[in-house]
C-alpha cells in the first residue's frame, strides 16, 4: 500500500502588496502554518524573503521591516488581522 505523504505547501490566508512603479515589489502574507512572510524584489536575482511565526511577529519581530517596506497603515491592518484571527484559532485549538 502506497503512502500519500506528499508535501503540501502552506496556503496563503491574507496578502498585502506594495508595488512601487519602476521600483521594488513588496508582499506580506500570512500562511495557514502560522507564518508571517515579507518578500521583496521584482526579479529573482534581487529577491529576498523573511518569515517569523505569528507569535514572534506580534511580539515585535519583523515589525520594523514591515513598517519600512509596507507603511504604518498596512502594519496596523496586519496586526489587527492577526489579533482577530490568530486569537480565534488559538482558542479553538486549546
């Protein structure tokens, strides 16, 4: 009997973009494995990515980079989204 242990990549739950014309493309997204991702770069040779667990993000990690790349408004939206959805998910699991 064959095992069906194929890798399933995390699914994006929410995404924010900051596409600067003739400049960088920044994306912030949250995945269903409780990771917050910040990506930068329009082309593969200039791309970069950072990720932290939701709890680490809410504790302050990656926040300065998000504000710098995405702005205060998006940062506030991300925090509000995480506080609402992560708190519900945590209470449903406990």
